[in-house]
């Protein structure tokens, strides 16, 4: 099989021994070559923000991605960060080759994607799928790259809701004068506060839940996933509630430093992200089901209309102030109107 013919009967003992040595060298040489090939996978340091740490949901989720990346020729070395700001800073300083961040911090590396977190920008998983697929086209690459940074995929975390300490105050006008959480200087939260005359309370993901749970803020915005992960039931108590009207469908983003990671890695990660949407959506649905029915606050048609008008006003104001890329806002509008052509905004084209 190896091209080495051994004729035991016609060889003396010394000759057979020499051939055995040759055979061993060849076999171990092949094994070493296979081992070297396995170890030749390009190492990529992937910094993952996960509020729970090494055993958290995001770290667990990306373990399968690490296995997939190995088949592409990469060794994905994952490092958990419970502080998102530290993860972003380490990525910026070059200590990470790739990073998982919320849309709020990812925009510092990829300004175009900031609009993906705009109020009303994305409203459903179907819209997000369409957006994600379109970003894999060659034409879209200039939009999702900036200097050495490139988008490595969007990951759904579900609808964003309004959590309130007082369930009797649910109208937009009720927010006036109240304390509203502003996560990581989120421009949408700040614009909303400015428009309604509320008071900002600046938070990070390290302090965000604690401020609400301790009663230091009256209003905060978050996904269903946050309810148990951050123990928000402590802040809701007996009087609080969650307004059952989503502001947007939120995403996490993987950002890749293309000077430190191979050229094709970002595209492979974007394509792989699309295949995992079902798993994440199931996680979102499970988190939603774990919230007791008593906390959900139904809005009247009038109140719902007020929320929609405010969502649009905030989004367009930030577009006009160039906080959101105008092209990105337009793309999202087209996608929303594809799925809901009868919406009032589809007649106004903005």
C-alpha cells in the first residue's frame, strides 16, 4: 500500500529490521503531517460580549460557529467579556481580531450599520433575514466596510420593548419629567428624551439593569431576553410593566478587523450567521414566554399610533442630523414596505 515491498522469506533478519524502521518512519511521518495540517489553522481571537461570562448564552451559541470555522481553516479562540465597553476597547486597540457587540457600540466601527438600531428600522425577523442576505452581495461590501473593519454578521436578539416602573403611565406624554435610561449614549434614547422632555440617566450594560431594579430610572428599553438574564422582574415589582408594542427588532453585530483576520473570514461569518437565525429566534420566543402575562401592557389604538409617530420622528430626525446613514434608512424603508406595503409610511417614502 505504501509502495514498500517486503519479502519476509528472502530477507535476513537485519534487512527485515531495516525495512521495519523505514515503514515506521513513513507512518509516523504521515501522522505528523496530518497533525501539522490540523495545527495550521489560522488562529483568530474572537472577543464575545456575554453578560453571563464563559458559560453564558452567546459563548455557548458561538461554540458551534467555532467548529464551523475550523472547517474553513481557522481556529476561533473565544474570550468572554461581561463588560461590553471593555470588549469594544480591546478590539479597537488590536487585542481582538473579531468582536461581538450590540448595535449601539458596533456603530463606532461601522457607522452605516448604526441605522440598523434605529427606532422602527427593523420590525421583524423576516425583514432582518432580507437585510442580512442583501449585505452578502458584492455591491453591498463598500457599505459594510470602513477602514480595516468589516461586518461579520447580524444576530437577532428580538423586539425591544419599553419597561416602566409605573404601569399606569404609558402614554408618550407621561414620560415627560421622568428618568429614562440611556444605554451607552444611545442616540435614539437621547433624541426621544429631548423630544418628550424627560431626564436622561446614563448607563452601561454593567449598570443598566441595576439602575432600573433599584428604582433609579423610571423607564428603560430592552428585549425579552433581558427579563431573566438581568432579573428585571425585581425592578418591575408589583406596579411595573412592559408595554406590548415593539420599538424595533434588535441585532447584535460581529465586527472583524480585516488587517488581522484572513480576507474571506468576514464573508464566511456573514453567510454562516444566516443559517443560525432559527436557533436564535427560538431562544427569543422562549424568553418571551417566560415573562408573566401580568406584566404585559396593551395599548389603545390611539396610544399605539402615538408611539408609531414618535418612533418615526426620532428616526428621521437622527437621519437628518446624519447620526444615521440616509442610504441605510432608505434600504430599511424599502424592506419594511416589502413586507407591509399597506403601512402609512409606505405612502410617504420615508
